[in-house]
C-alpha cells in the first residue's frame, strides 16, 4: 500500500466509521468526543456491540462462500464477537507455534478512521509472477500519519506499564522504525493537530494505567513526553518477542536487529519531544 513496512502480518484491522454506526454522531467532523465519562463508556459499549450482527450477516458468510469457491479443504471461518478467524491448512510443515495458521480479521468501531483515502492493494507476489493475474483492491485506508500516532501511543503505554500485552507486540516498534526510514514519521510529527486528536480519542476510549497505577496521559505524551524506548525487564521482554518474530519468519531477511530498532526509536522519540 504505502510500501514502507516490509513484514508479514496475519491480522487485518478494519474500521467501521463510528459516525455511520451511531446516528447521534452523524455529521461530526473527525472522531466523536463524548460529553462525559459515562457517555464514553456507553458509546464504547455500543461501538463493540452494534457491528456484531453486521459482521455475522455480511462479511462472515461472504468469506465462507469464498473459501468454498476456492476448493481448499480444511479452511474455515469462525466468529468471536466482532472478530473473524480465517483458518487454513498448512502447505508446509509448521516451523513455529508462534505463527498460527489463521488470519484474524478484526472489525473495530470506536473511531472514524480519519484521515483516510483510497489506496491500491496488490499481492506481494505479483511483481515476481507477471504471467499470472492477481486480484487487486482499492479500499479506503487510514493515512500513514494516523497509523504512526496510533502505534506511537501504543508503544508509549507499554513503556509506562512495562509489560507485554500480547505476542508479536514488538511489531509496533518495527513499524515505527520503518515509517521513519520511509520519511512518513516526519510528516506525522509535523501534524500536531492529528497527534492531539489521536491522544484525545485514546483518553476517552483506551484508558490505561502505568506500572505504578497512574493514568496514562496521552495528551502529555504527544506534547513532549512521548516514551518509545523501554528499560529494564520491559526492554528484555520486548527483545525476546522481537527475536521470536524474526525466528518465525514474520520479518524479512536482513531485518533490523533489536538494538538498531531501539536506536531508531530513540531518534523518533527525540524528534517527537523537541
């Protein structure tokens, strides 16, 4: 799509515009801001529950029909909440349990997904096999600048909490480094209005506490207090997760080693906090 993040991902994140989902926010410019904490909790609950029927009735059967049409035996689609798990049989022996034979398609509805614009999606194999016709698509995709701030604030929360939330969480640091190497991080850092919008939105819908119990202050993070480089055991845990990503084949040959990754993220942190 943007051609800057080169790694394998088994997750597909899809945003259902909350302004279309909940009529009270029709016509709102950007991400809706609740009037109170209770309104935020109600909105968050509705945003989790409202897409469930749509996911069950539209994308789930469409994926199942598509799998049947391929004739692949053993492939299946399971639904949990608003998440679809597309399982497929191994073509080669599984090298690691770290990478499971399934694709997670997650539908979120707690933001607008803006800024966004249409972008071309092509198969990675297409340039190497020009004699074959691969499917293409042109969906509406989130701007790389917002992706940067979403990932930067997720990394900031980790540095505050000093604990891994899930496997493959180190992908956020890998992506931040490549957004920087591709020149997109600098564009994101220059857009402080977008940074503030992401921080404000997360303050309402993704409330977190630090390792000592203090609320994570997202607005302060994007105003000069961003942390991207963890220390102590949190750094060791992240390094171990990154090593497992590399060993399992999720990263390309010649990928940045962990120390290089931390050096680049330290530079991004310095630029962000100037």
